[in-house]
C-alpha cells in the first residue's frame, strides 16, 4: 500500500514542522489524512481532518495508542504531557524511542 506509507511520511514531515517551538514540548495539531470520522477538535476539509483552535495533536491509530495518548475514533489524541509520536516504520529515528507501534520523541 504505497499510499499509506506516503501519507505517513507526509504526516511525519508535517508533524515535525508543527511541533517545532511549541510551548512545553506538547506537539502542535496539524492536518491529518481523513480515516473515518475526524478526531475530537478537528473538522473535515476534503480528504483531510483540519485542527480547530482547541485541537490537540493527533496521529492515526495503529494498534494501541502510544503512552500519553487516548483514542478518538481512528486516531490517538495527545494528552497534556504527551511527547511527539509518529507511526513506527522500522527503527525509530534518532531522538525517538519505541512505544508499541509508535516512536516517541525523547523531549
């Protein structure tokens, strides 16, 4: 499924850009590819879920949500102490550690 891999790469890039400089290390909410209903705080815009003003960072759900995240439909929403998470594809990048099917930032 090349489309899924490409959307994860796109999401990873957007998520990294959105998390840089965000207060207290909590990742910023970024647009997500739409899978079913959008997560809490997001609305549909074409084939994407776009964050509202009070939206929390979210990642597509793959298995159990990573540490610090809760389930919202087909997504995992970051809690107040969550670290940046990306779906795991092989080894985690430098500065990230494994949390189930995800890689979590060490910061």
